[in-house]
C-alpha cells in the first residue's frame, strides 16, 4: 500500500527514521512541513501548515496514495478539512492524537468537522480514548489505543546508552507539555545536596525560581537528551495535566534507557505504571513524603536496580517499533476490508 506521511519533523525524528527502516510492508512517501513564508509566529506556522497540506492533497493521484497519515492533530485537522472541501474521500489516520486539553467553542467545532472524515485516530491511553470519543462525538471504534513507543529499543545508538550501566549522582527531569516544574523546584529547594538536571525549553519555566542545584539544559540533540536520562540515577516526572494526557514520552524513555522512574499517577498515564514494580509513585502535593521516596531510591541500589530491570522488561514488551508496525497493519487490514464498499474518490 502506498502511504503518504505528513509530519512536522519527519527528517529529524529518530523514531520515524527507525520505523521506516524496519517496516518494509508499505511504500512510504514522507513530507515535512515546508517553510513557504518565514517567521516564528502562529500565523506563519499555520500558513506553512496549510500550504503543505494543500500541496500534498494534489499528490494523492499521481503517487497512487491509498492512506494518508498525519503526525499530529494540527496537521490532521487541516488535511481532513482540505480533503472534505475538495470532495476527496481517502483513508486518513491521525497519529499522536493529543489536544493537550478538552476543546470548547470554535476549536471544538473545527475538530468535530475535521474528524468526521477521519478513518482512525491513534491515542496512547484508555483515558484519552474515552475523553476524545466524548469530545469529538465519534464512536470509540474510530479511536485506536496503543502504548507510546520510540526508537530506544531498536536503534543501536540508544541501545548502547541503556547498556552502559554507569550512573551519575543526579536526578533528571525532561519534557515541556503538562509538566509540574513548580513542584520540582520545591523538592529541589529542600534537597540542596542533590543535583537536578531539567531538559526543557526555557520558555516553559517562566516565573519559576530554581535553586543552584538545578541545571537547565536546552537546545540539544535527541541523542544527547537521552544520554542525560541514561546516566541519571532517577528520572523525576511530575505531571500537571489531569485533563487529557502528558508524560508518555518521559515514561518510555526512562524505562527503555534503564533509569528509575518516580512520577505521579494521572488518568492518562496509569496504563503504563505498576507502582513498586516498574516505577515509584509519589503522593500528589506531599513534598516531605516525595523527598523521602527520592532519598530512599538514591541510597538503595538493589531495590532501584530491581525496579529498573522490571521496567526495562515492560518496555521491551510494549514500547518497541514492532508494536507500531502491528498497529498500522491492523489499520490497513481494516481499511482493506471496507475497500469493496468505499473506494477512494480523489481526482
């Protein structure tokens, strides 16, 4: 099957590169968002997104495209709207579906209109499946839940990091969406003898005061990002988003790179977490107890290593590229079954 993938960062995304190197089942045509106009504001971003989606729409026939995959909701909504307005009935899947919050108003109207013609959307937790079905007023059968994955168990560069085994005496935290770095700052303030490394865009830390034991790292490659994680004794992941879901990437990275994960349970992450088996859970809002848990796992190498290995085995079963390939093959099989009743009608 010829598949067109439209992504913001397809050339620089190590997971997608790993995926396409492994999966030879389909022929992939990969299109990144082009910068037709320069600028970093939202207007320029939207125009570049729209023009890329519009140009791709008129490549379907020449490339004999049978399936379009949009790599996030922003791209997916535009692709779907353009398809509907140009009377194109083509199979379309939105991967990485996460709107960060429950939409209302005009955003919700646009999302509902766009998703009417989408074949499937892919989410990373049962909670998201339920909440987006309700938000978008679409049947749960159109929403496929799979666990998040990445290149970390299939790409030799990341496998070497996880196999290194040398840990340094610092705690790492990473990511920018839905994080509770205010809570982390309060923890670090009471643990001045423990170094913290936070990998994040500085814009996400406005109005948060950090003590000298916190190092802020930004502007590094994905591999260097993961090197910090792999060398840390603990990955502290405080999640703020209780509405939809965030933190899946951090969970996958910690478990796959063999770094002990300490986090809080949210509706969007509970599918991944087995307390005291593949992670440790801190009590929400209880700073002193959180500090006690962190100190325990910094000192107890045996217990920490036990959980790390359990987590790594969990990752091996659930976070590898083959799971994504199987998901895509399941989707194509479902679409092929419908082919006799619904042919692609794009000129």
